């Protein structure tokens, strides 16, 4: 039955209601399985008679539906061919005709479709776009340009390739000339609409989109059509850097308008052309440098100009990195730069102070390194540092005169705290060389400055004294945070208590910055990987420290406010990692606080970073308290975790499965409790594996459960459902590694006599994937799997067992597998335990395989050679490194898929822990086998090995 427009519209209306949201979402999920569902979504988006909220909800759902269902991992369409064709034919016309908020969602969907289909499977798209460009109709043109930008912007981050340039050339051949014509027409339209504010704004929106597309089309290489017309293009760009019209001014000082966005986009294009195409663009550069300079000397401090100021400064920063930098190499020019450009843009404005007071979390996020790329302060700092890299002595000397002057101004009157704030910021700007790293702060400093001396003379006092202005306290904390790698252990021991003390400050920004600095301090280690802060200095205060952090987090009990400040939760996580088993006496307190937070925020998860750090904190608790308090943790965590799963809190589910697994792994020998037995029944249901984000965590949980409940799994006939999951996983590239993890767990745990009826099918599934969709990873995992079976003679398997099974898939297929894959590529195995298992496998093949003696006599000699090659650099067991890697949350795709927890990663298990020295074991095993078989091994060596191999192998038989 086809999807129904009226019914789905009602469901979207219901989904907007908090009371009906969950049920409506479930109903929509059922509707999406019906044919034509995607086209119904587009019809809803197109319907002017429906409420705007319903149309927007449908556009959002369409975007996400396309992301999930357009193609599979092999690039094959998952929707019926007629539906794919219909979507492509309807989408462009629809996007051109709907309001901008709907265009934004449809544009993202078009970008997803273009990723897989453009241009070979959608070669009419550009012609369709060009055909829709209409002189004099800015509304239609803007829709067309938004579609084009949604597709062409994909090129910006991509690496050069033949396929990419073929696609770009395809676009330019059809779109280049009409695009330049539209630029000319838009310029004329702007001139003609000077006195018509509405038309002028629409035409300026067109110009803004043209500038974005100019960047898109130029981002990989200079288009010949642009190079041929570069003079005219530069003339127009320069014209609109200078253009002004009061009709384009915004009334709100904080709101940027079309004028600001067009100019900012132009500066971005200039930056690109100077970086990539200076040989042809250089002749036009002078006018732009002069204009940027004049603009920065005269622009106001209003927030609406921030994006424009930052882009202009970024452009001048690129100029300062080229041969044109010599224009700045004089004391007089530098004084002007500092006074007219740098200082106005690094000095705190009233709007900054208001943000500090009224929206503290936003102030912190903007101020933090890496999160304020488009702020004036960041852009001015980068410009100054670029000049310093070219003229270090001149810039340092000149800037320090201003630093000293501002410090004196503050000393003369403490009310002039902004002067000191400027001094500290300016000093930090010239003291740091290169970017500040997230892990360690500034690694290299300007040798003409004294970072530690400046701290002791000017900064430390703002942390230890009373009555210091709040922003200066934040400056002091941030100074320590920024230059943390420059502090000696002795200085750190003096500074750390001052930071901890500031956690007690009632000011939101101060105690948050203190938490940020404390967290990084606890993360830092010396060259011997020992913590900079001694553990014994933190342990006695850990209970108070954590209790206080939890109090700050839960001060406002609303779900969205509890999870607002991820920096506090990150500090909780770091303290738990730092004190390790020092958490044992306070496990109950920490656990109760974390559980209470989960109970509240599960109803409205709104900050993925907070959630991530919260679950990492629980992972740390399980890691360090689990070995001695597993029953307590299990009993306390099961109910809140189960509630999350029952309520379907998708954001939490992958984390919960990982933590359940970690709990089990802390006590691997105990039987599954009733809690987990019930959970196992849920985990092996096929529907549980339909959500891709859950699959890695579910697999880990299942592989943790199987060893603890293997007998019940056999008795309850659960082996087949588990093998069904293996079949699902092995069918896709994304999950092939998980398939091998699961099957190896099953085989190492379930008696082989139970698995024997299924083993041929297991091998068949692997060989089918290898023959139809082989990847290098799949091949290596298969090789490792073979060795895993071959090495387990003691468990009723071995090389002959594998050969018999493969014979039933296809007679003698093993010979080709062994000669073309296993023998030549075993050396490519990179994981030490896989290589160790391969040594054991080869050794037992030589000593215990009847097939290699009689059926594959040449294989015996070849196996000997490969074994000797592996033993040249014998695999060593990996050291159990207790250092927890530090994840950069900016690189984690929250909400996109599975996010792995680092605090409770699965420990690598050695299948042969009894073998410590591989070389020694090989010799012992060969000699014992030779004795056991009445000298057969020595006889085979003499009979089948070449003299040089024979000599090397005899060493192991001595």
C-alpha cells in the first residue's frame, strides 16, 4: 500500500508536539517502508496549503531519509529505480520554488544525492540548472544558485584526482559562461534597483551566492573562463568591496547583513586566489590590499562587522606571508598596524563584557582556542603572529612597548582593568609561535619574550589575591592553560592549587575556565609519561573536588541546563582517569551522582559533548572500580541503563551497550546474571541490529556475553541466531571486521562439536564475500581467521579441519587460497597477536597436518619457508598500555554514528598466553612433535627442504 499524504502530514503535525512526539516518530518510521514514501515527503514540502512547520518537518525528514537510504556502501541505489528518477526530476524545480528555510534542507539532500550520482548518474543536472536561470528573476535565480552551491561546495575539502577534475570540467563546460553572464546581469540589476530596497536585497542575495560559487568553482584549480576574464571579475569584486547603500544596512548592531556577507565572501575569494594563483592574480593585488587596509582603519566596533573584519584580516595575513610583506617592514607602518588594526580588534568591547555576564557558556566557547576562528581577536592575533614570523625583533620590540604602557596604566588605577586585559592578550599573541594545540597548548614560544617571568610578575597575583576583576582572573587562568607546556613541574605545583581554588568561585566563567585548566593539567605528562601533577597531591582532595564539580553541574536541575557545560563533565572524567583505583573509597558517591544525571538528561539529550564525557566518566569508573566492585556497579547501573534502552534514547544507546560490555569484561569468569540473560535475548534479535550506530557496541556486548554464558547459549539453542548475526555482518564492508570478532569469539567458546554442522556454511559465507566483494581488510581478516582455526589443534580443529570444510564448499579450493592468499599475505598481518597465532598455525601445520604430508607435499616446504620468515622478527605480545588516549571531540561525528569510549576500550586478549617466547616455543614444539612421531619431522626436513632452508630449520630442532 502506498504512503498517504494526509495521514503523513498529520503525523508530522503530531511529531511537533512534545506529548505525541515519540508515538508519531514511530508511526512515521513504519510509513517509510511503504513505496513512494520519499515522493510523498516532497509533495508535503511543496504544498502551500499545509502549515509551515509541517512542511519544514517533512523537508528535514526527507533530508535524513536520503542520507540513510539513497545508496548502500557499494554505491547501489536502495530505492526503486522509478523512485530515484522521480526524485531527481522533481527536486530541482521544487527547491527553486520553496522558501529559503526549506531550500536549506533540500539543498543538503541534493548534496547527498550528488555525492553518489553526480555527474555520471545525473548528467542532466547542470543543463537543468542553466535552463532555469532567468534574467530579471532574482527569486528563481537564487534557488538555482543555492542548488548549485549545495553540489559544488563538496569540492572544497577534496584532494585532487582525475575523477574530481573530470567532474569540475563537466560543470565548467556548461555552467562557466552562463555564470559569468549572471554576474554581469546581477551587477546591472543592482545598479537599477538602487532605490528599491526589496529588489536590492534580493539582488544582493544573488551576488552573495555568486561569490560563494566563485569560490566553489575556483577551489581546486583556476577555471580558464575565469582566467580569461580575471580583470573584469577583479574590477567587479573591488567595486563591491567599496559599495555602500543605506538600504542594505541592518538596524541591529549585532546582525550582519547582505553587504557584510558579500564583502566577507569576496575577501575569502581573494585569500584563495593569493594562496593558489598568485602568478596570475598578483597584478590585481595592490588595489585589494589598499582597500582592506583602509577598511580596517575605519570600520566600527559593532558586532555585525565581526565576520567582515576577520575575513579582511585573514586576507592580510596571507599577504603578510608572501613577498608583499615587505610593505609592513618598518617601525612607522607597524605602529600604525598595532594602533589602528590590532589594538581596536583585541580590546574587549562592551558587547564582549555583556556576553561574559549574560551568556557565559557562549563567551567561553567563542574565547576558547580553535572555536573563535571568525572573531576579531583571533584574526588580529593571527595577523600579528604572521608579521612576527617575518620580522620577529621589530614586531616584538614594538608590541612590548604597548604591553608595558597598558600594564602601567592598570597599575596607576585598578579601575583600568581593560588595559591589563589588553596587555595580557597582546603579550600572549606575540609570545606564542604557531598555533596552540588542544592537547598541550603552545609548544614553541618567541625567544624574545619571557613567558614564565611575565607570569610571575603580572599573572600569578590575579589568582592569589582578593578583589581582582573577574575577567582578569579568567585571563590569568587562560594564560596558564595556553602556556601550560612551558611551565616547569615546580611551577605547576605552585599553580595547580590556585586553579583548584578557582573552582570554588561563584562566577560561571571563572569556575568553568578553572575546570578546563585543571583537566588539562591532570592530562599532562613529562618525557617519561609521568603526570606533571603528583597523584598524591590530588588523591586526598578527590572526593571534595568531584563533589564540588557535580554540585556545579546540577546547580540548575533542568535537563538542558545540567548538560549545558561539557567542560565541567570533562573535568570529572579527567579526575577519575587520573586517580585510577583511588576512586574505590568514593565509588558510591561518584556513581550516585552520575546515575542521577543520566536519569534527568535522558528525557532531553541536548549536548552530545556533555553526554560523551559523562559516559567516558562512567567508563573510567567501571575500568578502575570494576575489578573489585563489579556486583555493586552492575546492580546500580542496570536499572537506569535498562530504562534508557526501553525508552529508545538513541543518543545514549551505543554508549550503554559499550558500558554493559565493559562491566562484563571486568569479571569475565562469572556466569551471566539474570539481568544479562534477559538482555542477551534482546541483543540477538535481528531488529536490534537494524540501527547502524548500535552495531559496533552490540557486537562488543555480544562477544562479552558469549564466554560467560556459553552452556546456556547451547542449551537454549541460541547458536543459530548468533550465526545469523555473523551472516549479516560479513555481508558488508563496514562490518566485516566485527563479523570476524564475533565468529572467533563463538568458535573459541562454543564446543566445536556443536559448531561443526555450521562450519561449512561459515566458510562458504567468507569465500563468497572474498569472491564477490574482496577488500584488503577482508582478506587479511580471513587469513587471520584461517590461522586462528589452524592453530587450534588442541580444540579439535587445525589445518586439516579447515581443509575438510573448504572441500565441502568447493573441492580443493584450499590449494588456491593457501598458495595465492594465505602464504604470500600472512606477512602483511600487522597485529602482533595475529602474527603470533600465524606462527603457532604454521608450526602445528608442519607437525600435525596429514594433508600437508600427503595431499600437499610442496605446501609443507613452502610453509616452512614462511614460518622462518615470520621468525626473523618474531612477534612480541603488545604491552598492556594503561594510558587512555585523549579523543578530540571536534573530530568525533556526534549523532552521525558510533562513538567509541576510550576509558573502557576492550582489552586485547592473547589466545596463547602460555607462549611467552615464540622462537623458543617453536623449537620445543617441533622437537616434541618429532619425538612423538618417531622422527618424522626430521625426515621431512631432509626430504623436502632446500639446503639453505634446511640449515635454518635445523637450528630449531637442535
